């Protein structure tokens, strides 16, 4: 897999998202960068599944040191390693406690799109209130099951998501130039 060749942006308005965990999965997958393959990183507690496709944007580095996370709505379950195109509609501003310290760990929200399948959703505020509450509850429960405290401090729209993306791209580039 040539992940380093995949740019973060698919276009001016869309990003590339490498799906690691498909919607409906009770397994959390993670890219094993040494082998270029996906491996099962954990099994979720009984009855818990990922509500939507979950992945990350190549060529980024988030505040937690990982690739920038994105929950992709509007697509049928994909598969680990599937590259999808998404339009960012917002961000859940979040942090988690790691080694006794808060670490910023935002979750971008995107809608999957193809040239023939467009989403009418343009802003996180257009999503049903119940859907957003369910997504937030999933992330809290998912982290609690791993012994981490995860708190969401706010929701913001596509401008904030784009700002987070730009920061993560700069951080990735800064890390590469230091190699």
C-alpha cells in the first residue's frame, strides 16, 4: 500500500478518507504501517458497533499524533483500506485523558460522495439532533470501554473542520521535514 502517495485532498472541496473500520463493525481495525495491512486492534464490547464508516485522512497529523480521524456518513459499509471521497460538514471538538493529561482528539464529520452520489448535507447542524447525540454517545462509550475519559466540548461546521484539516496537514509536513 502506498499510503504516502495519497494526498489529503481529493479536490478543493473534498478529502480522501482511508477507511479503517466499516459501518456496522464490532471490530476496530488499524493500519499496520510496517506491513501495509490492516489488523484487528480491538473488539468492541458486546452489542457495540461502529455507527458509520470510520477512517482517517492521509498526509495529516492530529494533536494526538495519529492521522486526523473522520466519521463518514451517507455510505453503505465500506471495508478496511477502502479510499473514499468525503466533504467535511463539521467537527466534534473533543479531548481524552491519556496518562493523566487531556489530549485534543477531535472527530471530523464528513459525508461520503461520488461523482454520481451527492449529499444534500452541507453543515453539521443539518444532521438530525438524535443522530448527532447517538454519534457523540458512541464515541464516549467507545472510549470508556478502553478506560479513557472522552469529552466533547462543542460542535462546529465545515469552516472549523477545514481549519483542523489545515493544521493537521501543516503538522504532517513539519514532521516530514524533520526526518
